[in-house]
């Protein structure tokens, strides 16, 4: 602190050097306050007239505080116009077109098995043979009884003719003639019964040869040769299934019934059988039956389709995805499925405008088939959309086209050190 001159110190007033120090201190204080005021003035107003940004604005930000980001690299695409098939999909089970369990119709010992397991057989082919000797004897016995009764009938007819002559000459009574006539009729009935017995014995004899009632493939043998079988056995000898053609029974939600009936025409619907990976087609057939009622426990409708199955790609008991071709949308806008984005308000896409900025547009998406999505509303053919790189975008973002990413496992460009470097060719 500089000493202060007052009236109580008159002896100091005559010192000129002390008075100079006091004047310099006042000048220093005024200069200090002037510098502080100048700094404050520059902070408040000078920045509006200089090249530095205003207070509170960071470098690289546009007026208003909005960041100016560099263009976002994206993979662009074009909305195409295609004919798009519309399918209804359901889980199906392959069933044999016909299935027959071969059972014996007479008792006896199996003398011969005439098929090989898994063999293709035709209608009428011999499958097994039961010992026929007992039934051949029954046929012979019935035939002998018939011959006996036929001989008696012939003799009775001769006697009846003789009685008729004697009755005209009153050589016999009317009662004797009537008795002989009744005997002839009795023997005629016996001969007819014998004919039926012979036919029955022949049928039983024919049952000793077991043939296939349908064409198909035999399964695993249930009874071996030499065993005794009976007509009431439930196990059977073998099962024959017809797999050319073959059937697929599948279910669809009950809400699809109105769509099916609305698109029904003279031509049956086409059905595709697809493997469980939902990518590999197995066969193509036609819809044959729509069940006459809806399952009230599951709310589903059962349908049945028929497939030629000449290549045997469908097998009974196999699970497949059945796809009913409902209709074909002609000249519809189609985009890759990766274009579709999901948000709180539904599906949307990023549309590329002429000034290389993007706009967010809501869309209504139809079926997605083989990586392509049908757009029902929101896009027109020929518009440009963002296929990849959407995670960095927002409405109004500037973009620049980039190449699509290389498939997984593809070798990329490498630096001189051997590491992959984007945009630089390898050695």
C-alpha cells in the first residue's frame, strides 16, 4: 500500500518523491479497470464481428446449434416393378394316397412269402400264399355232393315223366304224381345249394393266394413264412402304401377361408411343398380337398393337396411347409427386404432425394418372398431407397453412394503389412 498524505502528517508534504508514487498508483488502478472492461466488452459483442464462433457454439456446428456431419456412406437401391406371387403358408404332413394293411382271410399256415420288403408292387401281384390243400379238399367235397344231388334229380325227373303218363291212363293216383313232382323240386333246390357250396369253397381256396389290392410299396414284413395265421388277426402280414401320387394334409388359419373362396376359379390352386428350411422346394401339386368344417379347438382349416411324386421326394409321415399360391400381384413395387425398417409407428424406408439427402417415408409392406418385399403403399417403381447403412441416418441426412459389403468369407484388400485395409489394393 502507498502511504496516504493527510493533515496529521504535515512533515511529509514537502517530499516530492512520495507524491509521485501516489499519482502512479492511481494511474495503475485506472488502467487495470479499463483492461477488465475491455475484455468483458469483447466477450459480449466483439465475437459477432470477428471470425470466431459466438459464445456457446462449438466449432463444426451450423448456426442454431445443429451439427454438420459428413455425408453418410450408404448402399442405394431402386424400387423395381415385378409380378409377385402371394402365398398362404401352413405346416403340412405327407400322407400316402392309399394305405392297405394286408390281412389273411382264411386260417392256415403261410407256405410262401412272395415279396421283398420295400418292393414296388402292382395291383394283383402275389404277396403271400397260405397252404391251399385243406381248401382244395373242400372244393372237391362240395363238387362231389353237387354231382350226387344232380344224379338224384335226373332220376326223379324221369320218374315224374312216367307218372305223368300213368296219370293220364289212371294208372297212378293224383297224390302219387304230386309227391313225385315235389321230390323233383326238392332235388333241384339241393343242386342249387350244392352249386353255392362249391362257389364258397372255391372262394375260400382263392383266399389262400394273397394279392395286392393296390399298386404301391410294401413295408416291413410282420409275419414270417411258416407261421399260422387266422382270419381275425389284427396285425396283418404287411402294409402297402401308394406313394405315386401322394397327399399332403396341411392347416391354415380360419381367416384365410374367405381369401381362398374369393380367389377360387375353375383351375385348382397350385400347392408347393417346401422343405423345413423353408427354402428348398420339393414338389408341386394341386389342391384337391378343403375340409367341410373348421377345427373349433385350434381355429384352423384342414386342406389336402395331391402331388405326382414321380421322383419320390415326398414320403409318408414327412413334415413339410405347404404354400398355397393364392394370386399373383401384377406390376407391383418390390424392394430388397433389408430396405424395410421398423419403428414405433410401423414400417418405414429411407428414400433418396435428388439433392442426395434422405427422407423417412412410412410404407405398408406386403408378403416377403425370397429376400424381396412387396410394397403395397408408400413407394413407386423407379424411386431410390437406402439398402444398407440406415443405422446412421435420420431425416434430412446427406449421403454418398458406397459399394455393397462383400459376402462373408470373401477376401478383402490388404495393406503392405498383410492386414485388410478398405480402399487399398493388396501387394
